[in-house]
C-alpha cells in the first residue's frame, strides 16, 4: 500500500514538472522579451554611469618622542598631572585621535572649504579624459558665472554643510590594519589625477591639524605653568615647574619641526590607471538575471490566474 502511494506521488510530481515546463515553453516569447528588455536597460544604465578611480595612500603612526624624552616624560608625568598639565602621549595615541578626527564632520567640512572644493565635491558628475576637465551639473552650478543656481522655489542650490560632508564621506575610505598598525586612506573620484591630489592633501591636512592642536596645547600649558611659578615661592615647586616647562618646550620644538606630525607615509599615492567602478559586466549580468526571474514569475502567475478563472 505504501509503495503504491509513493508511486502515485512520484507520478504527480512528474506531471507537475511537465506542466511547469510546458507553461514556460508556451510563454518563452514573453520570457525572452522581458529578459532582453532588462538586459538592454542594464547595459544602458551601466554605460550612463561615469567611471571613478581610487587613489590610496598607506600611512603609519609617527613616533613623536625619542628615548631620552620618553624617560623624562615618564619621570615628570605624575608631577605634571598634579600641576594640571598634560605632557602628551606617544605617537599611537595621537594617531588614534587623528583617525577619529579625520572622519569627523567638522574636519571634512574644513578641508573642503580650505581647499575650495565645494563645486568638485557636490556638483561634478563626470570627467572628460581627453581634455582632463570635470563635467559639472549645469542644473546646480553655472561655470560661466561661477555661481550656484536657484531652484523653482527660489532657494539657492548651494550644498549645506551636512550635504558636503555626506558627499565627501561617500568617496573617502579610512581603514586600519590591526596587526601592522598601518592605515590606508583612499578617495574615489571621477578624475584619477584629482583623486590622487585629494588623498595627498587630506593626509597633509590631518597632520597639520594635529600639529597645530599640539602646539596650541603646549602653549596653553606653558602659560599656565609660568603663571603657577609667579604664584608660588617654594623653591622645590618652582624647580619642578621649570622642568615641566622645559619638556613642553621640547614638545613644541618637535611639533614645529615635524610636518608629518601624526602620520608618516609608508606607501605614497599614485595616479590610478584603471577604474574602480562601476562594475559594468556585473551590473549587466545581474540585470539580465533579474529580468529572467521576473519574466518566469510573470508567466507562471498569468497561467495559474487564468486557470482559476476557468475553474
């Protein structure tokens, strides 16, 4: 009895598969048409997207204290803390702070404004390889008058601070290798030359930012310590303050003499020769597969819907 049921179930499955294939074969023209339409649409869309190129630079945390200075800082660290002064940490801590700052909204905006990149970041939509000229969206910006245009509501199309940050952040990539401690900074853009220039400027900007940050901190510490010297008449305390000031002056001299203050370049950036995106072949394949699946689904749904009406 059980064997008869298994035979009947197998026979039903065979009938269902035969019916399925017959339905698909009957609707083959629809399947081919819809799949072809999706394939053509995918090709057109893939070709309409401008090429982008990725420029990368590999950096490492700068070692900011030598052996003698590190020892002195270790001896005076406790006394400096009691005096309310920070002598600063090693290169690793500076680099960790720098990595957070370089991806922050404020720093990205400052970088864009300082280098006058608002138009390139927000209004560019392509790059002419022959003339080496960026293509600017004429609905946003007028190149002849160098002015942002006004929309239908009378609002200026100039980007907000947040829009600039979002647009640039999509092009920026910062990743750290935990094992080696090396950091890779990459920027993707329509022009490979611009991408290379931007990534170099970006690393230089974070180094300069951290250097100025350190100089400001050191100057504040020195002013505070000098004020404390004036307030106390205890010789031992004045001697300690003078020693801490001496270390702060060393820190200041080191910062002033170090253009690569937070990071040193391990592998410099190069002008990329091959595009990083779009992946046109993959887009066309996925578009064709999507069209094929939707066309098969459409044919099956149409068939079973018509059968229900007949019943």
